[in-house]
C-alpha cells in the first residue's frame, strides 16, 4: 500500500518575505528579504554567507543588467544592513526582476523563486569555464523546512531542489538545465535536544518530496512564459 502523506499544513508561513525597493545608479531596483531570526541552519551557494552555517536572514537583491562591481559581498552586506537585517545572513543577487516571485508550499516545506532565463543553457557543454567574479545569478531559489537536517541531508536537499528546478524548466518548455549563475539557499531548523534530525532529503524521502514539490511549483510560477515557437520539440507547458 502506498504511503499516504498528511495534508499540507496551513497557518504561519516560514518564508514571510518583505519586498524592498531602492534607487541605485538612477535605476529602481527591488529585493526580497526573509528575516528568519535565530535557530536556522542554512546551506547556500550564495556569494554572501555561502556554505553551511547558522544564519538569521536571506536577501535576494536585484541588480542592474551589466553589473560590474567586484565586491558583491560588501554590496549585499550593505543592502542588508540598510534594511535593518541583524546578525549573519545569506545574500543572493540577480539581474532578473524579483518584484513578483514564485511562491509555493507543500506539507510544511516552502519555497520562493525568482527567475530570468535570457542567458541559459545546459550544464554539460564543451565550453570552457571562466574565472573571476561571476555575473549575478538569474534563477535564485530559497526554500525552508520546519525540521532539522544533518549536514549530509542539507547537501541532499540542494540536489533535490536543483532537480525540481530543472524539471520545472523542461515542463515549461525552456530548453536548458538552468543559467550559468543560478544560486540556491536551503534552510532547516537548527537541532535542539530531543528533536529528530533527519538524515535524508532526497526526492523520495518525506521532507525531500515536499521540498521538491514546493520548489517545482515556485520555479514554474517564477519562470517567464514561453511561446509554442520557443519550445523544443516534444515539450509542453504544464
């Protein structure tokens, strides 16, 4: 008999993001700020606060096309400070508009995604990689789980979220596995005495499955629509 998952939880949102606006170099730009507060461990590929550590906020900031600053960490830290974010955090940036993110939740897992795919492609190509400071990320995924995960499960969750992102791209008719500068941030509760620490977050685990569905729907909602002419043979929009 297949396992029956409990219905999605309702009530207080984990990822209650604030929408911020600023004027920079004469351009009106947006940002999303999640003040998670204490008690969260995050794994991220972000330029600011990347790796695995306890973090208190996540900022996803839009920057101008043709971004040329060579100090993105300082830039993001300054934007977070100006917004009143306290403690260590994670900072992501993107040239895509973040004012209307894709948001989804599934059984307690939540995800917020912003996406632009004007520069996209497949991960495995013959093209050589480039050095130096990378350009701003284009598909940014932030997700949260209300449970504690081991270090290995946090890394597993990044894989799960990435697979769900690629699934959303293909189902929406985009001929790519992502953009060259996508970024992700996965948050889970910090362990405390007596609490279960989950060791798995793959797509067939309890929380990995919920995470995958939430990220999949959030990325689908964030992606720009494709036209039939833009879709590869056999692809269809869901």
